[in-house]
C-alpha cells in the first residue's frame, strides 16, 4: 500500500512551515499503516528512509559510473580494499586454473585406454595454446594471466567483457585469441540514454535476452587526444552458434544487465575508516612535533622597534601558515599565544575500533576477519575454522570463474582445433550431445595449504581408507595436480632408484617393527640316577688260646658313579642358559656293626683262609625259635 498523499491542509501548512507539514503527514501515515512490519512503517526513526522500488537495472545503472570510479580509487589508495582484492585473487586464481580433459568415453564408444590417449593429446594441444602469449589478442599475457586480469576486472568494476576473436599468425596453428575489454568500453553508442532494448551497451531482445554488445574502440572518457571514439556492434553468438563475446558478471537480481563492484556495499564504510586512520596518524605526528614559539609583549614591541622594524617583524610572522615542523622556531605576532589541547596520541582505542569495523567489512566481502587482515592470533581450531570458511567463498568464486570464463574458451578452442584437423573428434559438429561429450573437463587450481601438514595428511589417509574420497580427489584438493601425472612420475622415480641401487631409499620402506622377545629355549635335561655299589663289610677275628678273640670290622667299600646329564642344545640362536643340575646322592646302607652280647651266641664259626694265608672266621647264628 502506498503512503497517503498530502492533504490540502498539509500542502497549505507546507507553504508556511515544511517541518510542521512533514510531522502531520508522518502522523497520518503511522495511523494508516499501523501493524505489519516495523521496518516498513513510517516511525520517526525511519520516516526519512524511502529508497523507492525499481527494477534491477534502474537501481544499478543510475549509480554505476560512480560505483566503478570509487571502487577503483579504493583499490588504488586504500590498503584494506587493495588487500581484500589481492587475497581473493591469490586464492581463487593463484597460479592459474589448469584443465583436465574428462571426456564421456561411454557416450563416445571409446575404451578407457583410447579415452586416456585422446585426453592426453587434447591437453597437450591446449598447453601449446594456453602457455603461449599468442592466446592473447594483444600478445601480452598467457591464458593464466588472462584469468587473473578478467577476474580482477570483474571484482573491481562489476563486470568485464571478453571478446573471442580470430587472428592468423605465421607458423602458428591456432587462430583463437582472447581480448579482455574493460567495463567502461561497453556502453551505448555515443553515450546515449538507455532504452527498452539498450542498457549500458547491451542490446537485448523483447524477452530481455542479450543479443549484442556495443564496444567503443577506446575508453570513452580517455584523456588522450585523438579522433572521436567509434562503436562496434558484436553479437554474443555468430550465425553458426560460435561464442563471440562473454560478459563476466555476478548476477544478483532477475533482469540485471550489468554487474556491480564487490566493494559496492562497503564503499562508504571503507572511505570513512580510511579518513579516521588518516586523522589519527596526523594527530599522532602533530603531537610528536617539537616546535618553539617566540612570543613578544605588545608594549615592549612598540617601545623597542621603530615603525619600519615593526612592519618587517609583522610581515615575517604572517608568513607562518600554521604548519608544524620538528625543531622549528616560530615568531608569533604581538599578543598571540599558542594553546594546544592534550592530544592523547597514540589513541589507545584506535585498534579496537578499527578491528570492529574490519569485522563488518569482512562480512560484507564474505572473508573472515582473520583472513582479511592476515593475522591469526587465536588457537589452531579457530584459525582453521576461519580458513575453511574463507575457502567456501573462494571455491564458489573459482567454480564460477571456471564455468563462465575457462570452459567456454576451452570449448571454442576444441572447435577450432577439430576444424583445423589438430584433433580427431568424430561427430563434434554433428550433435550437441556428442560435442558435450568431447568437451568434458575439470578445472583445478592451487590448494588451500595446511596449518598442520601432518594432521592434514593423516586425515586424507583416513578419508581414503574409509572410502569418502579417492587419491585423485585428495591430490586435487591438495595442490590441484593430476593423479595420473604424479603416478607416472612416482613409477619412474622408483624404477630409477632401484636401478641405481640406492639402499637408503626409505620412501616406501616398511616401518621398522620392534623385535619380539625370544621365547624360552626348549631344554631337555636327562639325569640318570647315580650308580651306587656297596661291598660287604670285612670282619677279621684273631683267636689266641686262653684269650678273648680279637675282632676287627672294616667298613664296606662304597663306589658311586657320577650321574649322566644329557642336555639337548636350544633350537633358537640365543645364549645358552646356565643350567644347574643338583644330583641328590642316595645315602649308602648303614655299615654292619657286630655287637658282642647283643644277641645269642653263634652256633658255630666258619674259618676261611685267604690267599695271603690269613684265616677269616665268620660266626653262624641259628634262627631264633619262639
């Protein structure tokens, strides 16, 4: 619902007092629009905020010229804006997005080996063109430099034109040449106003689809003297469907024809922060200046100096313009004095306030505060979270750049190479689906790096182990490389090291394992019982008539053989254990003791004479009877 129109009474009051009329109109509007969203009401706080409702082009084209000029000035002179641009370009483009041909082998009826051969040939032909400055229409940069220039121009100016021209050069097989056109050169012929079919140099059909771009032969506001500028109409697509012009822009609203600089939402904040920083620096410099001021009393001045001297003194004092210089001595006019307030510089609140503003600027650019200022002072987890958040934005920008700039140029390059017979691609021009199969490709750039390389490598190994990613995906995420190229190189390196008999190659050697402790040796001990032989006791009795017999008993002879110990050697190569075998010797039988009178008298005595002629008497006892 539109706001109520001013009444006749309000218009009369407005002629006398506009402020009274405005307050009355606001009160009526608040009554009419009570309820709903407060942001859409007419309260005192936001009653003056009425931006209006227009289409996308009307909101953009009216301010586009100033937006571009201020954005470029900030990039040139503001360290925050310039640093944000450099950070974004270095992460999104880096050393350049490289192509990996990935054709649809199944659609094209090719085996994996045939597809690999064709892809290698296409990439080889592409490198010939992309790494040469002949890919540039002005022979100034290679394709990777053109990527950076195109992205930088789109970020700074809002959009940029890319003309795919054809140029023939001697001893050069390709005709495709890319020309980067600054946004200002795409404009209406003779800078005429926009119409229903022409918006800021883009000609459109009735449905709003772009038909052609009107490009000035030089910058329309160039300060160089020369003939009047001329405009050329170039259709976006030719009669054969070939792309002639690309307009790189980030489309934010339906019906938007031209792009908006990335700094557009924060231009005012950046400018104000720059002014604040300049003022703080000037104040700090002025407070550090040491100057002497010479003041003279007016009465003394009139008494000491005559009229001519007074005029000379006054003329010299007037030459001081108020600029302070370190160590300067300044003469003041009679009656003048210097009163300087306490500067209190450097301001202790400067850094805290600046960091708060930088956080808002980072949010406006989609870059975390730590990445924007390139200062990581928090923990590892916080720094990694900031980098991951920034890389989400950078990957989106990289994917956009690959889809809008790199892939269309690659497709036109393949069309020229196939038409010239440099590549064999049957059906390339016959069917759109087959052509898409030949043009399949992926674009990879520099990786994000790692805060802790060991943790990152361990995480990548774990992801591959459980099947979340493949080695090819991990290599692309790490440095944007090609798995097949790295694999072939690793094979060659391994073969070369094997042929060179480099024994110190520990690249793929198995990890050393701790030796298991040796098991106890299998020791078998066979101990034979000792052999003990005990002889019979020898008793000698001498008999003399009339005297008691002389009985001598000799102890029995005992012979003990040492035990036999058979120890089998251990089956492992270890030091032989010390085996101590304790043999328990059986005690010999007690000696025979002949007791006299301990039992009955012998019934008889047998006398045996030995070879030495000595007689031995053996007593014989009868068995006892009961």
